[in-house]
């Protein structure tokens, strides 16, 4: 099972972390423009978004894809 997850870039990243990072980095407006769902467009909060995304697989997939796109565009993390 662990070898299966090795190739999963989202392994160990919670949905809450994804939504929180996106809201901080790109903001709710950009998120709503890219993925037009009510929980991003009207009075957005992490809690309301999580509630919706956990019940709506197609929306969760789009949010995860946006997160990965943002992560890839930033490049690899800097070595310390």
C-alpha cells in the first residue's frame, strides 16, 4: 500500500490544508473564478468549503488539481 502512495503528490496532505493554503495564496475570489462553486463565491470559509467538498467528489478533484498546479508552478522547495 505504501508503494502505491509514493507516487501520489497529495499523500499526507489534508483537504483542510489544501483549502487553507489556496485561500491564503490565491484568495477566495481567484478560487471562485477558477472553480465557480457557491462555497467559494458567497461568504467563503474553510469550514463551509470543507463541508461541501467532502460531499462533492468532482469539486474536490478540481480543488486538488488547482492546489497541485499552484505547487508545481512554484517549483521544488529550496534546500536548507
